[in-house]
C-alpha cells in the first residue's frame, strides 16, 4: 500500500514538474550559448533537460519518504 502511495506521489511531482522546470529555465538568457540556426536542437536539449530535472526532483522527494518509512517500520519492530 505504501509503495502505491509513493508511486502516485512520484507521478504527481514528475508530470507537472516537467512544465515547472521548463518555465523556470526560461528566466535564463540562453541566447549567449546558442549558435545561429541551432534553435531546433536547442529546444530538444531544453525539453530533455526539463524532463531530467523533473525526474531527479521527484525521485529525490519520493526516495526520502521511502527511507523515512523504512526507518519508522524498522524501529517499531
């Protein structure tokens, strides 16, 4: 039951996190890093980076809760 709740929380954080990180990364000035005519490859990189950051955030968040649950369940025994 706990694994199901943790999995639900992972997807609740991961899916909206992609959009959140995508919007957060727009505050940086990426024009300095771009070459002329490389906007298509940059958008792919930008999207992949948003997915990776969202995954890492959701994984770290749920991993902490798994460890807390394991600690509590082991200390009760």
